[in-house]
C-alpha cells in the first residue's frame, strides 16, 4: 500500500522551472566543442552531446522540464568531455611531432662531418 501511495504521489510531482540556463549553457558548450578539435579526436562524445541537446530541447518543448534539465546537463558534460579529449589529442599530436623533430636533430648531430676537400 505504501508503494502504491508513493507511486501515485510521484506521478503528481510538479515539474521544476524551465531549464533556460541549462539549455543555454549546453548550446554554448556544444558549439564550442564543434569549433574545437573535438570532431577529430572525440567524435562519439560530440555526437552524444548533440543528441542529448536535441533531446533536452524536445523535452523542454513538451514541458518535461526536469527531464530536459537532466538531458541539458548531460549534453554539457559530454561536450566538455569532447573538448578535453580534443585538447588532449592535439597535445599528443604536438608531442609526437616534437619527438620526431628531436630524433631528426639527433641523427644530424651524430652524423660524421664530411672531410674537408684536399687540393
């Protein structure tokens, strides 16, 4: 009986306010991720962020504000993750390029010098 009462009360719970700030923040972070290198290094995270943002906007339109808020927060989190992974990917790429340059310089430094021409 208490379970039935809890379920019926849970169904009557009112929605919180519209998640205006959360949606705006999610849109901004997803746009930032689109402009960053996230597509190259974290495409799955970025795609998930887009899907969650679309879901948040759809739920908001249906006045399901609590669900919309959760989806917007998830979109922001995934977009931030995509940005972080994109930055890490760029840093790793730069480190590899520096290591390659260092190897080339080391090889040049270890190469025997050419003997001066004799006349």
